[in-house]
C-alpha cells in the first residue's frame, strides 16, 4: 500500500512540472478516457486532447483558436471556432478538469484526472 502511494506521488511529480502536465481524464460514470496534455513548446503553450493539437493563438485543424494560460498552477484554455465556444480549466493538483460549453447554454462537464506518463 505504501509503495503504491509512493509510486503515485512520484508519477504525479513527473506529470506536474514547470513545462506542463500530462493527464488521463474521464467524465464521471464514463469508461472512456481522454489524454490531456498542456506543455510549453517553442515559447508557446500547446494544449492537446488525444489527437487534436491547439497552439496558443494559432488556428487548429478544426478552424478554432485557443488562448492558453497558466496561473498558480492552473491551466485555462479559452477556445473559439465557428461552432464552438468553451472554457476549459485544468487543476492538476486537485485532479480535475472542467469544461464550460458557452455555445451550449453554459453546460459544464466535470472530469476526474490522474497523472499519465503515456506519450504519443
């Protein structure tokens, strides 16, 4: 038991570092997981959900633009496209991700997250 707690702490410390985070997140009562990554690359923030990559201030593959910031260890991603408008808040210390869908009546979805060392 102590060993598993220690290993989880070590994994968490590697996944929450100065350059970003890598998490596996799942919605409550769901069996599907999302691989979430936020990291700094070439002097800009990059947010990745599974295969979709969003670079701060750049148009992504879906035609949207993300504004990505980090304050006090919490990542905020404001995303807008022709069909989407959302705010995602990732709190690695609490192990949570909240997505507020502004285009869908401010619908909020909560996710539980855990550290991941999986790399794509």
